[in-house]
């Protein structure tokens, strides 16, 4: 499995044609205590960069963008009852949605973990 990051602080783990998307630990730290997450509905088609989800914290509401184009397989049902999962485990159990990738070449435009860490260090 490969993990990639966007400059908007989304991550995607790719396993074959399936990607699991969430926000980075850095992003959840900037947002503060997360109180609500609205994940995309199953079957929704997304283009790379489309607004896919909304995350609300005590500080602000933020859009979560799709790092790739594809079709949503499922949203994370656990986030409806426990949005704080994003705070406690942003890069694992706090994932937002799974997507079937329609163009794997889009991954080439994303950062790997090392590049993302260097990007965040400059912020």
C-alpha cells in the first residue's frame, strides 16, 4: 500500500484501484476538537480537487477535497457517531471515505510522506 498527500493536507492510501482518504495529523491539529464530519455518499463521482467532505471543529468548518478522481465506495460510518476519531487517529481509523480511482496517473502529482513532512515543516 502506498500513501500520498496533498498540499491541502489530505492523505490517500492506495491499494490497487482503491484509495482510502482522510486528513493528516497536522490538519486535525490545526482544526482543534472535531465535532462533526459530513462524508460523501456512496456512488458519488468526484473529480480530483472536488469538495468531497466537510469537517467542523470548535474553531471552524473546512472542506476536504478529493485527492484523485473516482467513485466513492463508502464513507466512514464511525465518524457520524464519533467525529473525534479524526482527532485521536487522523491517519488510520479517522479516515473519511474510500474511492475507486479512475486515473491512477493523478497520484504522480501528489507528495510522498517525506515530501509532505518537508512541506509541513515550511508552514
